[in-house]
C-alpha cells in the first residue's frame, strides 16, 4: 500500500521508500520521511498529497506518494 490509497487523517508507519533516486531519498530523509517513521495524509488535491511528518506538513506529487509504502 502507498500514500495514494491511504485514508485521510489516519497515521501510518512508513515501510519503505522506493524512488530510485538517492538524492531524492536523502532529501526525504532530511524532512524526517524514512522507514519506521509515522506519516499522515492530511489532504489530496490537484494530484498532490499533503502529508504530516513529525512537526511539519509537506505537499508531495502523486509520483512521490506512490513511492512511499506504508
């Protein structure tokens, strides 16, 4: 299961991140988005997902949302 199918407002644990791009994975890690970390999908609009990770909210595109497995 990935973030595109996640229920809004429900907290999930990140199981894997499969982007195929080391720089992108390093960037996500700097945001606190890594395996074992809780994540919540707050909203979906116009092909993006707004997610809550730690104390921040971030908007990610649909392709990246598909790469984050929960």
